[in-house]
C-alpha cells in the first residue's frame, strides 16, 4: 500500500471533531495485546519479564489505542516566508500498517513500510529540519518537534515529509519509538517474514532529509 494523494475524508471523518471520542472496533481493540506480543516477543523467544520490554509494551498499547481512535497533533509547514500551524488528527488503521492524517475533510495516507525516518530536533539536530520551521519555535517547543520522512510512489518527489509538534517530550518520544516499531513490523510483513525487531537507532542522515519535500498536504 503506497501513499495516497489528497483525498476526501468521507462523511464520517468530516463530521468527527479532532477531540471527539470514537469507539474502537472490537477486532482492533482485542488484537492490540496480541500484536504487541508478536512484535516484542517473537515465537522463537522465551517469554521474558525484561523491564524494558514491559515498558515498551505499555507504551505501545497506549499509543496504538489512542491512534486507533485518533489523536490530535499539530502540523507545521512553510508557506512563502511564514510558518503555518494547524491541529490535525493522526490515526492508525486497524491493521496497524498505515497512518492517516486528517484535517478539514481532507486526508493523506501513508503505508508504515514506506516511512524512512522519524527525526526529532532534540535527538537529531536542526540540519535535518527546514530552517524556517526551526526558527519559528519557542525554546519550550524545540524538544517537541518531529519530522516524518517517507517514500512516495510516483509523483514529482521520491520522498516527502511532514513536520509535527507534540504536546510533551514524553509523547514525542512515544510517537517516535512506536512509529519505528510499526515501520519495522510493516517492512517484515511486506517481505513475508517475522524478523526480530532491533531498537538500535541509526545516525541522522541530512542528505536524505534534504531530498524530502517539506510541504506535502493541507
């Protein structure tokens, strides 16, 4: 599943406010714990009480549950010489292999296997972010900025990106960590394997970030 262009969000999505509580589909809700077990504890590994896996399990379940309902987040984009900020709705699908960002009856959909990197200003530095967006931040906002870079199937650019602003450092760390896990899981599923997931973070790649288009929708 590739990246969809700007598409109408449909009546249900258009009428749903960003902060409105949405009832989870029973199938998606019931499958969360099984998905976490399969992701963090492959079948060939003995069950473990490893505190780090316990922490990850709790973090993943919290993020997945919120994102299946839809979680509010801010998007930043450069328009001419200004930086626009908008509140959008970030959602995962029930198969946990695609994310969707919705705003004002429009949406973009991205396959998690196509996500190339999730950068944070705090961890990766300003060189992998658009200069105008970094300059627009307050000191309190700097640790909250992220940039999701993903591959595009067709179109003018081979890569695109979106800059997002979380509400707390903890939620930004949770977003980055969970998106990385889901990306690796989606890549393994696309290849038809269940590879063990490594949480080792690779160094930032400014040359990749510089090739990604910054303004992709809305």
